[in-house]
């Protein structure tokens, strides 16, 4: 099969100056993309732009914050001024403000929501009308296993990353008719972000040998192939999320069990208690694509079928 190319395309990568973002920028540029490298740290953004240029690629730096509509508009403005359009947005910018739940402050929550949720929202929104007009776009959001599967010491981060997953689903539904596909990645890699703000009790939560066994494989470059694919024209998926790291790639999804169908709509809480095993049984689960799919599960349980329409 032909190699995936980004020739003539323009991609924005937020948090592109280090770690995962840097690996995404370099891979996209290597495949022909014009890359906007966004990072608050000018020296890191400039270094990646220089690295791309020395390799024969094309890139421009952006230093604005993703956390405000004005900053997001400025990031998109760099793409338009330098390269004339936008084809892909990779929302990668992020940081952590870790601490046990009782020690979390409003400032710690706001800071993480600002960059992860508002940043992903604002940058995508600023690029949305451009992609909608051209009826083509690819958006990659960065969620986390810490948000969908949880870990201690980062309740603010978990809430933000679960919010990003919800944003993936909502924008995939809205974007589909306009040719804009939106997917999420749950990256597993050792980066400066994870090293700079250790999670309390994190190392002690691993079973013996797990961390040591993965250490040589948890590199940002192991995540880049999935992100590059989701940002490319080769991707025809939308509304999905994937874990990537250490050479492993897997789909991550929220499912719903068949559940227990009560004999009538309104029952007592004791009925729920008595049928809890049936409610919780995962056999035959469904993966609704959107809210309306999930509502149909309820309707089918009450006897509705396509034939009755």
C-alpha cells in the first residue's frame, strides 16, 4: 500500500515543543506537512521549527496560550498567515497539578481545566469554520487513562481528561456531515510533563517489575504513528479513542450492558438492588455511537423495533 502523505496539508500541534508534541511535529513534517509548532516556551518551539527546517521540512512557531479564545485565534492565525489553511489540529498541550483530593485547590483545578478542556475546545473552535468551509478536517484530542480508568493523586487531571473524551464524542457527531473527523488518543509515554510533577503514591501502585519492564519502551515516538494516522486523510474513523504506547495500540470505548428490563417503568429501589447482578453483567454489551443510539437501547428494551416505524 502507498505511504500516508501530508503533502500540501497544514497541521497545528499544541504543546509541540517537547515530548509527545515534538514527536508528532517531526513525524508530520517528515511526511510533508506544514506544521505550526505551538508552545508557551519559545525556545522549545523554535528548536523544533529549526529541527524541521534542517531536515528539509516546513514549520512555523506559535507561542500563544491555548487557554483563551484570543490565544487560540492567534494560533490559527499563524497557520493561515504562513500556510493559508488548516487541515489538522492535534490538541496535545497540557500539564499536571497533582495532589491528593483533599489537598486540591480551586487554582489547581482551574489551571488543568484551562489547558486541557478549554484549550482543546478553543483551538478546535478557532479552526472549525475553516475546516467546515473546505469540508475536510482532522482533529485529534488527547485524553488519558488517568481520566477514563483513574489513578490516585490527580482528580483534577482525571476530570479534565474525561471531559476531553466527551468533547471527542460531541464534536465527532457535529463534524461528520462537514467532513471533519474527531478522534482521541490516550498516550502512554514518559515525558517531561509526567516527570516534572510526580503523582503521589504512583510508583507504589505498580505491581513488581511492571514499571521496569516498560521503561525502555515508553517513548513519545511510540505514540506518534497512531496520532499521525488519526490526523491524516487515510483515517475515515470518527468519535473513537485509542490507547497507544510501548508498541501497543488498542481501542478504548464506553459500553453499556443489556441490563435488567423491569416489568414496568417505575419500580422500587429494592427491585434495583435485587436485580443488580443482571444490571451489572457485561455479557452482550453495546457501544453506542452517540446519545441517540443509547436512547434506542431503552426503546428496544420496551418493545420498539425498526419494523414498528
